[in-house]
């Protein structure tokens, strides 16, 4: 769960770039102004600010920061402003080049990051340094270190959740023999730790603990450099949050000596991921908040910047316990909840509503292995109504759930094109591609085919274009193109030719960043947003409604979702629990906190209170839990 919070009304990249330029003028830099901007922008927004700054002032923003800032603040801001994969490439290079190589950084990236994320880091490293990460690691290590670390940084682990129980048992026995013989550098040990999927390795480590009554990391013998690296691999695989908490704890102790770099690394790299959980683990372990520890041990503008990244509410609302039971324990608890007359819905909620999607998938697998029945089918038979539909959608893997939602939308008597627009305009290109694959796998037809078969004329052209596109996801903007396409859209509005192929082409093929620039130029040039001008005289027409939905989803997804939830709350008990469920279930692990904040700001009542008032029973309890209660 992230800690970064982005304001509802983010200024344009040009406005932010000009504010930063003003902060850099005069005698001395206004560091607080820089923190006030950059500390509240996500990776995509920071990149857009860099591009805008270079276009406006013909100088590189990062180089300007390097000349204006110094010390720990300069390093922290520098790493924050870089693209994530480029930042991690820099961190890897710093680690490799240290006199006493900091292998922990390399282990973190290779064992905690997803295969796709780590591949991006390796590509960024190659692009920046004109050498592969593997080459540099090999050149700076030797013997068993080289085998282990080159194996880690060159591996592309399988990312699935399947576990081969027999393989886990046999490889746990191999590791047990290595421990007994103190043969930690054996090629089998290195092969297991560098090639197996995270899920499979957790299975191996659990099997080891069950068989030997102690964790593998505790049995690796007296500390030396190689066994320290092995322990780091195991800790990163087994419990990343606990691992990061220890890194931060040690860094806090060493602040003023050498700890700032580690503190910066964790805060900067995890602020948009799971820093909230790391903060919770730190508080639980040390009986002091991480914010208080940072306030006490750091100082100046560096302190203000780190606190800015620490001190936000999470964008996600899902709360996962620090000590999560094993999938087998959760599966057995669910089985117990199904026994007797009627299911124990509170027990079901207490488990499933506090597990992330990977943990839920592990529970499904464990349940089927233990009881030879499908958990989702059992849930469908035990619970009913809106509660059943909400739990069903929560239990599906994200891309499979969204494929189901798309199919339901297409098959409604009046097609719910808003769902299709959400998926194609708000989701990343990779997420939409995953949904399309899941749809094909589940229904044996492509999403494009079904959309085409269920729509006609202009609406078909628009929706098929949206669901079949793979938009560029970068933040680069062509301002001259934005100007010309804003003019083209204005002619379509003026002539009421919304269905013109140029309009559809622009909305279905341009990147989100490019479209936002086009919409901003439209507003600047004509004094009104395009969404307010589309179809003002033809309200109710499906096509113009779809166009407005596209524009709103592209322009401000949070504001769009707030409106969906607001309308759903008004219609609860009539027709719209489905829309409420859809938003809560699909955004609980993403940006539901921001949607809640937007709802509160717009309606002067919290979303939690509105849900409490308008819903009831187990459905209310489930939705309430996903909202963060």
C-alpha cells in the first residue's frame, strides 16, 4: 500500500515547472517550495514536469537540481525525480561500485520486484551505462558471490502462484542437507534460490520450517558475507515488508554516519508501493512511529522531504494484517465458516476482506488442495444477493474480474458502455491487455468481437477502437499536435459532427498524456472544457454520452469514479449496488482512498457514512471493510 497522496486538483506540468523555476531563482533555493511540488506528484506527473521544464526553460531539471541542492536532500530529490526504473538502475550501479559492494540492494531488486519491474531496471541500466547489469556484477564479484548474484540479476522468475508441493519438499531436503554439511555455496542451493518463483520458494521455506521446526535463515550458521547474502535473499522472498522494516530500523540508528542513503532508498522506492505497511511494521516493532523517528534523527530540508513522502494517507484502502496466517490456515478457517446451518459471513469477511489479491489466490489454491472443491463455487452456494456478487468479484484475479465485468456490461439489455470505457481509458495498456486475454480465455471469443456484435454504427467504431487499442503510456506531449487536435475537436463540436472519424481516432489512439494536453489546450483556447460542450443539445444520445465518459475518464479518473459512486449511492436499493461494488472492489487495491476523499469533498459526507446509511447486512459490512474500516 502506497503512502503517496496526490491532490485532487493537480496543476498542469507547466504551472509546476514555473513554480520550481521560481523556487530556483535568487540567492539560495526555496527548498520548501520544491518539496511542496515534487513531494505531492506521482511518477508520471514528475516526468511530465521534467519535460515541461525543459521545453519552457531549455535546461535539464535534474541537472539544475544537482547545481542548486546539496547533501542528502539533493540525493533524495534526484532519486525521486528520476523515472522509477532509471532510479533503480542508478541505485544498482552505486551498490555495485562501492568499495564494499552493497549486495543487499541487488538482492532487493531481484527478489522483491516483479519480473517485469526488474527487467525494466536491467534495460534502464544497459541504456544508462552501456553495459549490462550482469556484466558489472560479474566484474565486481568472485567465486560463490558471483554465482549467486549473477544468477539473481540475470534471472526472469516465473510470476505465477502455483506451488509444486513435491518439488517444495524435495528442495527443502536439499537445503537441509546443505545446512547440515555447511555447504551453503553448493550449486543446487544457488539454483533453487535464483530460479524458483517467489510462490514456489515460499513453499520450500515453509516446508523446511515444518520439517525442521526452525526457519532456514536462522540455521544458516555464523555470519559471514556469503551467508549474509543468502539470508537477505530468504528474507526478501519470505517477507518483504519485514525486510524493509529492518533496513529502515538499522538506517535510523546510523543516521549521521551512513544511514541516510538506506533510509532514502526505502522511502523513495516504496512511497508509491507499500510504504504504509512498512510504517505499520516499524511502529509495531519499535513502539514509535517512523515519522517520529525520522523527525528525531534527521534535520533540515532533507527531513522535510522524507516526512513529506512518509506523511500521506495511502491511495489504497485495503488493510492487510502485519502477520497474515498461511493460506492453509485461512482455507481451514473458511471451511469452518461454511459448516452448520448457514455460513458464518462475519468470519468470511474478516479473512477475505483483509487479504490482497495474491493472498486471496493462494487461499483459493490451498482450499482446493485441502478440500477438493472450488472455493468460489462454494462461496456462491453459501452466500447470496449483493454480498455474494461482491465477494465473487473480489475473489477473482483482477484481470479475470474485469473480464467478467466487461462481459456483464456487454450483455445487459442496454449495454453499459461506461464499464468498457473505464477499462480502456483508465487502466494501463498492460492491464487492458491482461483483461482482453482473460476475456478470450474465459469466453472463447475476443472482447472486440463481442463489443462489435453488441453495438452498431458510431458507437461500435468508438468502443471497438477503445477496447482494441494499445495506447502509448509515456508522458511525452507534442504541444503542436495538442493544439491542432484541439482545433479539430472544436470544429466537431461547432458542427456537431462528433462521430467524425478524426474525433474517434484522436480519442482512441492518443496517449493519456497527449489527450490531457489536448483537453487543456481546448479549455485554454475556448474558455470551457470539452466535456461540457459535447452533445449539449443531444443529451441522452448513447454516442455523446460515451464521448463524455471517455473524456472524463482520461481527464480525471478520480473525479469520474466519485461521480459513479455518488450516482450509485443515490440508487442503492433500486438498481445500482453493482456500480458501487464495481468501484469499491476494483479500486480498493489502487486509489480508493483518493476516491473517498473526492466524495467527501464533493458531498460533505464521508463515503463510509453514506454506505452505512444506504446499505445493510453482510453486504454493508463487506463494502465497509474494503473502504478501510
